[in-house]
């Protein structure tokens, strides 16, 4: 997971021209590991965690996830695929 974030950070910063200053995440083990925390400190990234079982605190991401899922459902229905997909 940590390597994925490192790759993500490089892509985002190169494409946007901005440095990541803050990362907000749930309290998943991959985000609370010492390696991730050390990386954030080394890179000057502030790491914020949300409270457990409160997805509403991460509203923008939750809304985007819902939008993507809704689009996928519409596409599947338009192609008349089974509901199991």
C-alpha cells in the first residue's frame, strides 16, 4: 500500500504542479503504519485521520465514489447485463 501512495503522490504532483500538503484518511492499518507516518513527516505532509465509522467526514470522496458506482450501474443496465455484475 505504501508504494502505491508513493506512486500516486508522484503522479498527482507532476500533473497538477502542486505539492500534496495534507492527506486525510480513515484509520486503516495501511495509513497508521509507522512507515507511512515517517514518509509523511519526511515529505512535509500533514496526515489527518477521520473518526471510525464516520464516512460523512470524508464527504467529497464519498460523493465521488457514489457517483462512480451510479454511473457503473447505469452502464450495466443500458447493456442489459445481469444484476449480479
